[in-house]
C-alpha cells in the first residue's frame, strides 16, 4: 500500500457535485493498493498514521499525533499512486490492484482507522472525485507498507 498523507485545516471530497466527505482539521489520505496488499499492510499503515507525530506541540515542534490532537481523516482511494511513468508518455497502471481487491483492502484500512478511535470520512471508491483541501504547513508525507 502507498499513502500520500497531507495535514489539513479543512478538506472535502465531491462526487457529481455532491459533497460526500468533509473534515475540519486532520489528515487527507490518498490511498493506493497494489496486488500483494491485504490485512497486514492495511493494519501497519493504519497504526503508523494515527500515531505519527506530525502535529505541533506548544513549542512548535512536530510532537503530537492525530490521536493527540483529536483530528479526523478524509480517506480517498487513489489507484494512480501505482501509475508507472518511467517508460513512454502514458502511465502504466499494472501495479495497481484490480477494483474488487483494492476496494476490499481500502474499506478494511478505513475500518481499522475507525477502530483506533478516529473519525473517518471517505470519497466514493471508483468514482471521479474532486478533492479540496487547505494543506496545513504544507505538511505532506508518503508512506508505504513494504
């Protein structure tokens, strides 16, 4: 699995001109799934994300986690994270898991985040989505399960 994590002050995702997910402060996660991914990878990244100390403390140091600050998550499926652009001019998506597997792993990942006490909003798997966010910092990290 691969996740692009962005700290945000506010974020939303819209499908067909309807807002389907919205958070105030917290994290926006763009989530990609590859063929080998399953429960273990989803659990590893869920644990890592909720405990990652990327929010400032009173001294302005990144010393607090999402759980510490009571932030929420906007999780958006993003198969293009496994687009290979090394050859030619058109991305190759052979590294991305097929829809059924990807959706199963993505849904489980979001359940694991919720089980850790985090409020999670999502986009709509497989839909064309407009994602809006105010990136706080900006702070952006790329996390991988392997």
